[in-house]
């Protein structure tokens, strides 16, 4: 049976929009359908984060070496730290039929859109600005000056939301997860159908050109 190759999907959102929670629940419900690309970053680990699970934690020197060696699909700098997507893992998962989700910020997302035409870009957002602020404060992992920098960054990111293909409000977790899943499956089915059509019509046209039919 032919393996239906997976698709690359980009999911972004303001810091505090619940991206991580949505992604964990999506992988929990549909483990055979998805792989979450683990990003490399130069920021320090937070409490409970594990090397190779949440991120590959790198020094600035290590990260810049990865850039020089073309080992990243994309990378960007966000709040004074590098973030990037290692290439090898993504290619392996796609070939095994899994949809690979890149949970990345807006700069990286738009780089992907330029390099990989047709990759769906999904932006997750809370219902409103007050909810976003409350989530950042209530998680209690950062001082107020860092929260303020994240809010300023959110103002910048809001200018780019219109360049995304889809926007999904994360108000109810269950509803949000199912909406993301349904959207990705719909896009993948369309991509696969278009790919098969292109293969068949190309083969038929070549036969006609060769006088075989």
C-alpha cells in the first residue's frame, strides 16, 4: 500500500495563546498522524523542560554553526534568542506519512511560506488581549519585564496575522484541537488528490506525445 506522504504545517500564535497545550493534545489524540518538529533554541530551559523534547538547547556558537552548515529549514531571532527548525528530522517524518507541525514564531513562519509554497500557515489566538495578558501572568514563569516584552512582540505579530492562511481562536481546548485536526486533514487530502492527478495526467500526456495512445 502506498504511503501517503505527510505535509508540512506551520502553527504560530502569540506567546500565551496556548500553542504548546494544543499541540500536546493533538499528538495525544492522533499520535500516528502527527509529528511535532523539535526546534533548536539559544534560550535557557524553563523548569521541567527536557533536552530533545521541548527544544534542542544550543549555545549561540552552536546555533550559528548550524546556520553555516545549512542544517536548518528556517531560523529567526525572537526576544534576543535564536529559534530554528532542524532539517533532517522533518524530512524523515514526512517520508513516513506523518504531518509535521512546525510550532514557530511569525518570522520563521513567513520564511517557510516563501521557501515551501503551499504550506498552510495557522495562527492560534486567545479570544482577546485581556485573556492573553492574564495567561502570561498566571503561568508565573517570567518576571513582569519579560511579560511586557512579549506583549510588545505580540503587537508586532498582530501586524502579520493577515499573511496567515487560517486563524483559529483557542478559547475551548477540545474545540480548538478538533478544529486544527480537521483543517490539517482537509489540506492534506487536497494536496494528495492534486499530486495524484498531476502524476496521472503527466503519464497520459507523455504517452500521447510518444504516440502510444
